[in-house]
């Protein structure tokens, strides 16, 4: 009997495997625990996490962990840029914010929660 296919929560790939500690996606290299994801989904609320696994909330201050080029412009957001008062949204870019008066949508995987 074959084991059920566990899809990656990040990229929804079916090519995942168990490495002895976590499940790992062979497409995007995400590590995850299916039981923890199932518990979060059962709670009914989506949980946003930064690149280091810290839980993000509306109004938090975050820092960019790498330089990000903004598509369609020649703007590059510098690594270490502090972003205050973020807003969490559903979608591909899950953080809405303003940097120097301009609105941006960022992915939480490129952010680190600041104190």
C-alpha cells in the first residue's frame, strides 16, 4: 500500500519526501511538518511567518533580509530596510506596506520581524 501524497504548503508540489525530521519539498526546498500545518488549518486562521519562522501580525515592524528588485521599475529595495506598520493580506504577496511613501506588496519569506 502506498503512502498518501503530501503537497508542499509553499508551492503545492506533490514531490515531497520525509528526511527523518521534516517533510521536504524537492521543488522549492521548503521544510514543513504536515501535522502542524493541519493544526493551523483546523484553527481556521492563516498564520503568516517571516523567513525565520516568527509569527507576523498587523502593525509589526520588519526588516528586508535581501535586496529586492521591484518589477517594472529600476527601484531596488536595499537589504536592511526597516518597514513599519505592515498589513497582512491573502495572496501571492502577503504583506502590504509603504516604503518612502510608495505602496509595495512583499512576500513574508524575504522579511525578518524586528523588535
